């Protein structure tokens, strides 16, 4: 078996093997590239509400918990205090609530995981443990092999020797230019 035939077989089989992971890495890479435009891992929910509270001088932890439960049964209370503006600031699981003790008007902000995107981003960043880091490294090596082996698969005027090296050179120069300009 000649080397070109072996490369074609390995390129094809490794390519099939990594297609799913490549899609996950590609999608999560797009999300991570835009993490300054929006939070790809969490959605932020803001809820305005109105509650009845006793006088702020007699307000207890139980009163605050009861008020929050009337807004959302699933809220998990952690702690509260009166801030400098006289509002009640309540720490809840994955967020906070601020209540005006005089009017009972409040606003709750909390985060909710975007489950699929959050998981893909964790995989992309290889932040779920040592075993996944090695799987990720193997994936990177296979991607490099598929990229390099692809250089030698085509012959003729569209092959690497006549056409491919121009595109490969452009693919190297473009990131180098951006690195030199922005880093």
C-alpha cells in the first residue's frame, strides 16, 4: 500500500471519528469568542415584584424568606442586610433581590445555566478534569494529523504543490498578522 492511499484512509477515518467533537468545539468556540457580547454560560433573569413586609424595624429573616417565597417558590434564601440606601439586599442562590422596605417593591436578578452551551464551553476549556484534558489533547493531535494529511491527498493543479501551499501560507500569515497587531 502506498503512502498516499494510507493517508487517504487514515484522513477519512480520523475525520469521521472527530466530526462530532469538531462541531462541539466549533460551536463553543463561537460562543466563547462572543463572551463579551453576552454571557454564553448563563441567562440573566430580572423579575419585578411587590410584597407586603412588616415595619423594617421589626423585620426578621423569616419575614424576608416568606416575602421571597411569595414571589417564587423555588428561591433559596442565603442572607440579607440593609444597604446604604436603606433597601433590603437579599442574597439568593444564583442571584440577589433588592426590596424597598417602605413600599414593598423589589427586583430579583438571578442566573440560570444555559445547560448545553455551558457544558460545551466546559469541554472546550478542558476544565472538567485530567482525563478530559488528555482526550482533548488526543483530539488536537488528530485534528493536526487530518490537517497535514489533507495537504498530500490531491494531485495536479489543485494539489498542495501548485495551489494548496498558497492557501496554507495565507492560513498561517493571517493569524500571525493579527497576533503582531493586537498582542
